[in-house]
C-alpha cells in the first residue's frame, strides 16, 4: 500500500489539550477499525494551526472517507514517492 501525508488545517491545533488529542485519536482508531484494513495510521504531527498525518492506505479516496466519517478536515493529500533520512547521505 502507498504511504500518504494528509494535511489537516485546524486553527489552534497546537493549543489542543491532551484530552482533546486523545479524543481525536480515539475517534480515528474507531473509524479505522470499521474500514477493513484499507487504511493504517502511522503517526501525526501537531503544529500551531494544522495536523499532518502519515497514513498507509489503498488510495486517497479511502483517506477522504476516513476524514468524512471521523469529522476530520482533509486539506491536502500527497502520496510519498521516496523517503530519505540521514543515512541516505552517508
């Protein structure tokens, strides 16, 4: 399955409480559990006004379905072509 970055514009995201983030994560897990393995959440990064998520999924439409079912904004979806890290430069 391809890997994707999902950009979710969410003003004030960086000020969400631990309880609010827990609720978002719980809802995401509940939606994913009903999707029959078509998408897998890897991790997310919270910044001041957005949450950027890494997912592995069948296709972008599955990620839009997840966002709609969970009430999560989907601003942009980008497929990851290649991953580089410090070892790439060694």
